[in-house]
C-alpha cells in the first residue's frame, strides 16, 4: 500500500482541525473534573430534591470560579494562537 502524501495546505488544515479537537477534549475533561470537584466540595449530605442554602451558595461560587478560570484559559489560548500565526 502506497503512503499518501498531503500538500502543505491540507497538512495545515488537518493540524488546525486536530488542535481544535484536542482543545475541545481538554475543555470537556476540565468540565467533568470541576463538576466532580464542586459536587464533592459542596454536597455534604444525602442529595434530595433540593439543595440546602449552604450547598446552593457553595455550588454557585464554585461554578462561577470555574467559569472565570475557563474564560481566562480560553483567552490565553487565543492569545497564543494569534502570536503563533504572526510568528509562523
């Protein structure tokens, strides 16, 4: 079976696609990780139909910090991508 070679444009498109997919996978992994962390940190009793006031406040704070961190990370990734486009 002959080895298939891609032109430079196709290789770049494949590389960009792969980079985006990997970034998405990392984001999904982070979401699952922080969901588990927030749950473990904030839910102290047996889950019922309603969270206690303390659990609700804790979950809200935890999720807000997670979102702040996620937005910061996305901005950093975008900045790195912009810098690499100027260099490359």
